[in-house]
C-alpha cells in the first residue's frame, strides 16, 4: 500500500484554495468594470475566460508537481528494493 505524502496533500489543498479564491475574486471584483467589449460587459469576459485559464494553470502546476513527486518516490522505492 502506498503511503500518502503530507506535502502532496498540502499542495492539493493550497491549489484548491487558490482556485476557489480566484473564482470568487474574479466574479466579485469584476462587477465594478463597466466597459463593453464586442457587445458583452468586460466583467463577463474576465469571469468566463479568466476562470478557465486559472483552472488550466492550476491543473498544469499540480500535474508537474505530482510527476516530480512520483518520480522521486519511484526512485526511492527502487533504492529500497536494491538493498
């Protein structure tokens, strides 16, 4: 059975908080923007596109971190088996 890394749980929790805060923050503060772009209020564009871009960036950061974490754990596991 694999043991869970406390650092991976910390990274997951912090990225989820960043996602929640960013999603709420964009929608909350974008209401003050009154400009219109292509017939739509700019706050609509910030909320619609900014939320998606933030989610993609968070997924990429998490995937990169977990790839490095898994590689290090695999290397450590191979070292244990050699002994």
